[in-house]
């Protein structure tokens, strides 16, 4: 991710506000902690890399901290100011994978509600039904402001939202990189079948939500159709958790719930916890759950 620069002002357009410009500004507020000014930029400001111009100005020039999309052709892939900011920070690909709200926001901002509803495969009124009073109030208060500074309620909420988003995306990437450095792929034979499982060993340094880290690694690597199960360190004990991936229909861990080293099996069969730590035994358990 790009380091902090000497930005002293974040500038965006006046008038109505959308999720796009609000979130782009929130990320930059979290990054730089400088005032947000809502008015048209001057040519001098567009040429000044110390002024970050968002969603206005008809220029996309990351080197000058200008991030506008309105000059793109009408048939351009849906791209908005937050897309451009996330690209600049090296976070866009992960955001597209792990932030389900991003692509609809891009469509809504560039194509409008009718085309977005059509793209989502829902009726137009469904889009309106998903509006939240939180969104409405935040965007309304942001739109009413000509200048926002540190210490003001809307500014500090923007800082929180931007920081939470950055922390989430950076944390996701750290987990994926950790899994990539340690994961093992197992091929399990059971009843004439064979299936793949991913195993994350217990290491000196650990990650929170190891199962989630494995799931995201599988998504990034495009292994969704290949992997049936994941095995990961149990955060509540010395053993491991075994879980089916994507609710694989042939794995049911209630089949092994009577085993001495299984201390919990969810009654829906998607997960069990074991005190076993040896790879051979864990593989046996996966095979025993297959049917």
C-alpha cells in the first residue's frame, strides 16, 4: 500500500452525495487526517499533488492524487471514485473479492438504480428497500457540509469507516499470505473416492479466524471446485477443527462423533473439533466422515 504523502486537503464536489464519494473521502480521511472541502476544484488544485481531488475534476491522475471517473466513456466498466482510490492503494482486487457491496456501488454510481436492479436481477423497488436510515443520514449530513474537519462528528465517523475498511482489507491480505506460507494440500481416499482437503498446521504465530483465512485463500486461488474440507488449529484448544468447505454434500462429521478424540460434532454435520494433532489421524477422520 502506498505510504502517506503530504496531502493537506481532500476536495470533492458540492451538492448531493453518494456512497461512492463519501467512502472515497472516508478512506483518504483515515489515511491523511486532513480537512474535506466540498466545492469545484481549480486548475491549480488539480495540478497540485498535495490536494487530493475525488469524484470531480474530470481527471484520473493518481500521481497528482486526482481520482475522477466522470470522463470515462459511457460503456466503460463500472468504475467510480472509490474504485480508483482502492486501485491506487493496491487494495482493489481484494475489495472486489471480499466486499460484496463494492460492485453494486460501482454500478449504482455509474449506471443508476434501474440498470443496477436489472444487473442484480431484481425489481427496481428492491433497490430502494435496501436503503438504510444510517446511509441516508450520513450522506445527507455529508452533503450539507462545505468543510469537514477533525473533531467534528461526521468527520470522525468518516475516519472510523475509512479506517475499518482499510484494516479489514489489510487484515484479509495478511491472513491469505499467512495461509499461503503454511498450508498443505491433502488428497484423501475414502470408499473408492478421493477428495482434497487443505490443512493449516499449528505454528508459533497464529491468525485469528483461521477457518476464514483458509476460505479466503481458496477463493483467491480459485480452488472452490477442488477442495471439500479444511482442517485448522482450534482456537479453544490444542487440537484441530475439521469442516466441510462450501457445504460439500458427502462430508458429515456426525459420522465420527463417537470417536474418542472427537469432543464436539455439530448436529448438522458440517464441523467437528478434535484433540487429535497427528496428520495421519486427522486424515483418517476426514475419510471416516466421507460417505
